[in-house]
């Protein structure tokens, strides 16, 4: 375990140094958040039909998405990508560690460090100035935090599929953009999932992406009661287990067909 | 039971080829043409603990592939390999805990981190106990003169500095076997000497088995008691350096400085070259002992100085490669 933890720690500390990226991200997220709130706000004002979520809930949902933007499987760890492309993956296999676990640990750092850097300032700004609401209840807040932990495990498992796919398509960008776009659309970060038509919701809820954002967010804004966290966690864990098994299977195949680039 | 046993190892790569030009690229979208390259074609050898072996061959001979199979990175199609009783690719995690590997063309250090942090990460990854790590780090720092480098980020190191750090990094967990894949590539003369000295000491004092692939014949001459020559995935020869010399031709050279410029001739030696008053002769020690040739020549010609030399290893290898290719 120590080896994996040391990896997370080192990577995490390194990523925390990217303050300029965090600041730029904060600016971008503020911009997108404001645009979305304005667009959806216009729809709310122009419609007289009752909406599935209140205006305040919608606003909070949007800002949660912007705060936790980095949690989405949003690109392959550049370091691992370079390892595979350049052939340094050889050294990875020389470590007395399970390769999947080793890379999963790094992915974990890759997802948490930027999230921590950006989430707190973004949420603070949105809470103070842009109409984001605090959680409905203390129990709701606790449920939200628990569901976020589950979301982290799941998002890393998703991210690993993208990373491992690089062993087949060296450039990796193709799969990355594809999953990236699908993940954005299906997780609720572009349009909150509760605003989708009913028939689409069933399909979207069946996919793993909704468990990364939509489910924890609905716990936060109180659309799901706090006790629903058990079901959310169960779904997140089931998806995580399935994706980890699939990722391991892919990685084992990838290693067997490995051609170490550059002699 | 030898420490490393390799029997009849076979490894094939599929290389996809792209036809040249735009049309070729388009055709490649529909139909990929692949070619099989047999990187290892029945390699066998056995090494005892504490050996220092040179593993040489022309580019693309299969040297690095062998190292990667022995390191558990690549899975071969056929053959057997046991290292300290383990099959590298089957018991990879246990196996790699006891070996160290340096690929001269790559670094195993974390590019953005100071060297010392890479070392500490490796300490945790290999679960080296704190006291053993401290002792090892101190020893390696002294031997490889790393003290001024430890706090520098790896990307700022020169190639020679980086190689010294890489060597140290591969040894922090005190491996019993060390694989060095072209460790002196691109290094300047001083760095090469430092690396060689270090390898020699490691082998002598710790008894670490070292397998060294290189194109630098000085490395071989300075370090290796045994040389395995490989070409196109097959072992061409396996023996001592002297064996290798003998296999390729036993001719030796006699370099003579004459008192004044002049001709030299002998029926049992041929003139190789002539430069002012220096004449280089080649002879076959099997046919004429050096002592006999020397006394005959000194009696006949005004010799000021002379010495006998073996042909340099580069020449032997060049001749060997030519022979292998023929």
C-alpha cells in the first residue's frame, strides 16, 4: 500500500503547484457558469409550466458542476500518456507494483489535486455572489460528501479506461475527446439532468456518468432525500467494480501486445 | 542451478507498415500490412551469480528485447526463462523486486522532481526499510559523487549527471542482478570512466550479477570477463574476450620504430602499415612465436623500439559483424 500512497502523494504535491492553471480554470468556470445560469434563467422566465427543479436549485446545480469540473474524466494523465507514447512504460513494469493499482493511484491524484485547488474558491465565489445555495440540510451535506467520494472512485475507473486505450491508439486524443464529450453531456454538467425529458432521463441514469455529478448534486440540492445516499453509493460502487474489472482485462491484453516504443 | 537460465527464447513483433505517400496512407486506413519481425530466435544461455557479462550485437540484434524479456516487461512466445527460480513475466512483481534495470536512453527518474524525491519515491515503491535506504543512499552518493545533484530537478541535469543518478536509482533496493542497457551511450570520456569504475566495484564488492549491453567496446574490454554476441535474434558466440579474439582470427601486431626510415620484410609477417620510421607488422602467433620474430627482426634491422599489440576490440567486432552478415 505504501508504494501506491507515496505515488499519490508525490503526484498530488506536484499538481498543487500548478496555480496558474487553477486561476485560469477559475476564470473559465466563472464565465461558463454565468452564461449557463443566464441561458437557463431566460428559459425559466419565459415558461409558465412548472419545472422539475426550482430556479435556485438549478443555479446551485450549475455552480456545483463548475466547482467540481475537474472531477470528470477529463483527459489522460499527461505523464502516463508520455510514458506509453515514449516507451518509458518499460520502467513502469519494472516496479514491484500492480500496474493497474499504480496507475489508478496516479489518476486519483490527477483528479483530486486540481479539484481541490479549484472547487473551494469557485464554490465560495458562487455562494457569495452568484446565488448558489448551501446544502438543504446537514444530513444532505453529509450525503453529498459521501457521494462525492464514491464519484471519485468511479471517475478514476472511467479515466483508467481512457488511459489504457492509449495502448492501442497511441495518440489517445480520439478516445479522450469522445469520452470527454459523452461524459460532459451525460453527467449533467452542460444541462442539468433533471431538465432533460423523462424518456432521456432513464437512459442517462443508466449510464455511469450521471453517478459522478448528477446524483451527488441532487443530494446537495435536496431533490434526493439524504437517505437515498445508500442507493447512490451502491450504484457508484457497482459501476466502479465493473469498470475496474474491464480496465484490468484491457490492461492485461495491452501488456501482452506491448511493443516498447523506440527499442 | 544457475542464477539466470534462458532456454530457447523466442519473441516476435508485428510491425505495421505504412506505404509511403498520401495514397499509401489512405490504403492503410482500409488494409493494414503487418510484417513479423523475429527479435529473438532461440536464445539460450546460463549465468552464475556474480558474473559480469557483455551482451553485444549490431543494432536490432535483439539485445534490448532480451533485457526486456528477462526484466518481465515482455512476454515471449516460446522458450523458458528462470531467474532466481522465478519466471519473470509470470511472477513479475516478486521478480522485479530483486533486479535493477537501467535503460541508457531513458530515465526512470521523475522528470519534474528533484533527484532526492525520486529516490524517496523508489524507496517507498520498493519498500526499502529506512535504515537500509539511508545507508544505501549514503554509499551511492559517495561513490557516484551525487551530493551536489540531489536537490536538482532531473530535467536540469546533464546526461552524465543523469546517468549517475539513474544508476543509483536502480540500486537503492539492493538488487542481486543489474541489467544495463547501453549505460554509457552519449556520455563524455570522464563520465564513461566514472560509470565503468562504479560497475566494476559493484560487481566485485557486492557480487552483483551484471548484464551489460553496449556498443562501446571499451566498456567490454574494461569490464567483461564473458561476452555473448547476438545477431538477428540468435547467439553467435559465447565465451571469454580472449575466446572471441581467437575465434575471429588470432593475428597480432608488432609495431616497430626503426632508427631511420627503411624497409622491413619477413616471410612470416606481413606489413600492415608504414608511417615514417614506424612500421606495423601482422603475424600469426600460432605459426611464429612473438619472441622468435622479434629476435630475428632485431638482428636484421636497426630497431629502436617495439611492442606487440592485440588488434583493438572494435576491429574484432567489426570483423565479426561482417562475418555474421555474410
